[in-house]
């Protein structure tokens, strides 16, 4: 049973930084894709960033490119999202997700992911 547990959310001011963590358990992840999505009230869940556990390619939404960075610690089976220069429009519940098998192309839509964490709230005040 794959489990994903996010942490690190909170209330910050515009311009501040936060680092989200996603602790994964239940299998070894190898070439599986891991991603961060977010969902603001009244909006659809949107892609933020993604990578595989063993590769070097990373993908970002245009809205966060240059401000956010996705990374992983294989020894800890943990994925991170470093968020810098936060803006009020970054306010959302952030979810981490993983695929159920290895990938050749990293998905950038929520339909491409099979397991989800419970989410962590990020609120950015102006």
C-alpha cells in the first residue's frame, strides 16, 4: 500500500519561502513519477512540478518556473517542493502524487497519477 504524507504548509507573507515535504512509503520508487499539484478554492486541481525519483528531468508550470524547485532525497524516500518568492495567488492546498508504475514520459495532468497524499494548506497573505 503506497502512502504519501505531505507536510510543511503554513501561513506566510508575500515574498516569503516555504519548503513542502512528501514522505513516501510502501514500495521502492525507481523510475516512477512524483509530482506536486495544487487546488485553490473554486478552481480545478492544477499541475505545479514533477520529476522521477531517479532521473534529472524536472517539469514546472509556467506560473511557478524560476520560483519553485522540486527535489528528492532517495535515502529518505521524500520529495520536496521549495517555494520562493511566494505570491498570494500561490494560496492553495498542495498535494503530492505518484504513478503506479515506471514512466517514460512524466505526466503533467492529475489523471496521470494514481496515489495522492492528503494535502497541506499554503496561504500567502499580501
